[in-house]
């Protein structure tokens, strides 16, 4: 799991079965199964309802000029990013 704040800092850690990770409020995070067994991930939130915004969805709904300046990519690249992908994919 990688956790990042609004600055240039990010922390990536590997977890094993039974480990617990914590993401501070308003921090972004990314979870990826890098192993060769099935990942079971449980997210617990202290909120009345669950909300998720994928990074690609968020970036494609931010003014392209702003994203281009901050990430140093051209606006044509940003226009090609998917904007309708769910953050959590159901098991097929």
C-alpha cells in the first residue's frame, strides 16, 4: 500500500496476512496485490457512508491545465486518461 499526502512525500509498505495499515484522514492511498495469492482487503471508515474517488477520475475532472502544470505532462496525455473506471474492481 502506498499512502501520499498533498506534498511530494509518499510511503509504500508491504503487508502480510493479518497486518493492519492506517491511512490518515484526507490522505490518498493505493493498494496493489503484488503477491501470487488472492488479496482480501477490508477498508474501515469512520463515516456514515462509504465514498471513493479513483485517482484517474479525480485527475480527469480537475482542469487539465492545472494537472499538466503540476504533473509536468501535456494536456493530450491527460485527455487520454480514463475517467469512468471504478476504483475497486469486482472479482470476475
